């Protein structure tokens, strides 16, 4: 990691500026055809101002980055550092192909977003929510605090070092990570871990305990919940979770699903089912 930060002082100053600016990359949308283009330009502006002193060159660089941009922001700074590196090379080499800058940036969107979504949205956020929700349900203020820290500390660190990594490795990184198969392995592993955490959260947070009982002559009432647990512990919560998933995949509005679960819970409580 020290190699990433052992750069000249001016490079560090530029990359730190890009890092801090990256937090506002999606602060202002540029429409469906541009997405985060304006935020990307704002983020890499320190590099463009540093490397292009002539007005026409600076204008061309800005125009080059008005194309559609959308990468999970936790890892998107890698593209920003990489672009800064390529813009530097372009300013020094008159024969440099400027189309390659936009091409590599576009090629990063899918893979980097896949990794970023799987790790930060599918794993870290789920872990943070699982810990935070459980503590919050117990009335502990540590719930929201730990959720904030568990999610944001890795996110900020990744955002910071990805900025330096993209600038230090340059465009050769893409070729190396694809040829080695590391991209496929990382995506698969992160997706698997994310699915495991979602399953664990459903089992620990979706609860159903019915109070329905069946009377037996000259004996104690038989609780329906006992039979449900003997068949499959957590059968009803699992079925409800899968039903919600089915409805969402059928493009049912998420607000309708939430309202349906709420109404169902109220009705079951009124009729004494749970």
C-alpha cells in the first residue's frame, strides 16, 4: 500500500483533491443520457487543470468526459485515478489516442459496478444493517452508530486507495485483471457471500409465531407453532420472504409490497393469529 502513496507531492495533492471531490459525483444528475457525467468532470477537474494549460486542450478534455458515466461510487474513484493518469499521458504524448480514455472509462462501468454493488451493497451494507437493526431493536443507540461506521469506514478507505491505485497502475490494470481471471472470481465470491448474508438476515429478522391452538379432550391444547417448527423451523418467514421476492421480480411496486406486509400483520394481530 505504501507504493500507492509514494508519489510526488504534486501528484498526491491532485489525487487527494479528486478523492474529496468524488463524494459529490452523483450530487447533481445530468439526465438519463449523461447520468453522473457532470459529477465526474467536477471530480477530475484538478487533473484537467493541471495537465492542460491551453484553453482549447482544456475544453477538449472537458468535452471528452460529457459522456454517460455511472459506476458505484465506492469504487468509482479507480476510474477517476485512471483517467487522470491517461490525461497526463495524453498531455505529454501528441500521438496518444484520446478515444481510448473514454473507451476504457466506459469498459470499467460494468465490471467495477458489479464488484462494487456485490461487495458494498450486497455484503457490507447487509452486515452493517444486520448488526445495526438488531441493536436498534433492543433500544441501543449503538445500532445506527455501528451501521454508519461499519459501512462507511471501508467505503471511504476503498474510495481513497482506489484513487491512488487507478493513477499508479494506469491502463495496464484492466488487461491484467481480466487475463488472470481475478475479476470473475471476485465477482462470484462477493455475490455468494452477499446471498448468504441476505439469507441470514431473513432468518433472524423475519419472525412468525402463531398463538393458534387446537383443543384436545382431556389433554393440553396443541399449539400450531409446534407443528410448524417440527416441519421446518422458520417455514412461514421463509415463505413470506420468497413471496415478497416473487412479487418484486414481477415488477410489483415495492411500496405496495411493504403496504401488503403491513396490512397482513395488522389483520393477523386483530384476529389473534399472531
